[in-house]
């Protein structure tokens, strides 16, 4: 594996739906946002169908699956309801995430090591349906090894603690968290897992994390939707794409 390997950008359109749902109706439309993101350089679209349908709806998932010309990554809890929806919709990929009604956004990674008996059948069910399975986890060796043990194809490393430490100006914690991510990505790749990352990323942190050669995809949503208010959706996707490419190119230069 080399640092020259391209890195994909997956754009999460959940919070386009959040804005729409604040007033009702169909505007702004997350499917339109997805199409614009793809035109601007996104490799795929992510949408989280929550139990309470606080942003993305069942109809959004169907339309995203049928109307966008790119892979759809369905974020979902490992519940019977969501497994049935995934089977009916057949997205390209399903990312299993922890979910609590009280949280504003996903607060951390799955506890895979303690929940193998629950997660393993879900992974098998989705995989047998031809859906590529990802597990959203902390960069913890126990969780990574457990993900490999239950035969997930992909892990998405939770980058939120690292990003939060940077936002708070806590350099020591930021450096420690980034080292966890670096080691976690390396271990996951060694175990044969495809490695993604996401949560809390902005232009600067996306550029930095893109230098890790094991990571092949970043999934980013809230920051892009927020920046789009000021600069337009296509523009911010292109800027993010450029930041990721810069991070990869810098790493390639250091390795040369």
C-alpha cells in the first residue's frame, strides 16, 4: 500500500434533511444536494436513517438509491427494522452505528467486542444480501480485532475525539488521539479491513488525516452543509476534495 493511493470523499446529506424538516415540505432536497455533491467530486453519498427519522426519511433513502449515480452508504443501527429496510433498498453499503434517541449526533463508536453476538448476525445478513458492511468504531485495537473477527468488510474510524481536541486547543490530547487513529488504521489494514474515517472533520483535519495511507475514504457531512450556507454546496465539496488531495500529495512527497 502506498500513500499515492487515491482517497474517496463520501458526502453525508443528513443535515440538508434537517433544514428541510425544520419547516416541512420538500425544500431543501437531500437528493438534489447528493447530485450536486457527485458533480463536484464526491465518490459516494451517505445518509443515516435514524429510528426517530429526525432528518433522513424512508422516502429519502428510496430516492437516493434510485436517483443518484453513485454508491449509497446507508448508516443504520443493527435493528430488525433497519435490516429489513436495507434488504428492501439494497444500498451499496451499510455502516452500522450506535444510536441513542437522546444524542444530537453519533457520540462514539460501536462496542463491537462486547456485542459480537448481536452484530455478527447483522453483518452476515447484510453481506449475504450483497451489501458491503462497515462498522463505525473507535480506533481501539479490541474493537478493530472484533470487527475483523465478525467479518466486516470495512471499519470507519471515529475521528470525533481528535477533532474536538483540536477545536478546544488541547494539543496533547489531539496528538494522542491522532496517534490512536494512525495505529488503528494500520492495524485494520493489516487485518484485511478497508479503512474509512469520519466525524467532526473540517478542511484542515481532512487534509491532515488524508496523509494516512491506509485510509481510503472520508465521510463528511455537517461541516460541509454548514459551509454551504455561505459558499454554496458544490464549492465546498470542491474545496474539501482539494484539501484531501493536498494531504495525500504532501504525504507522497515525504515518502519519496
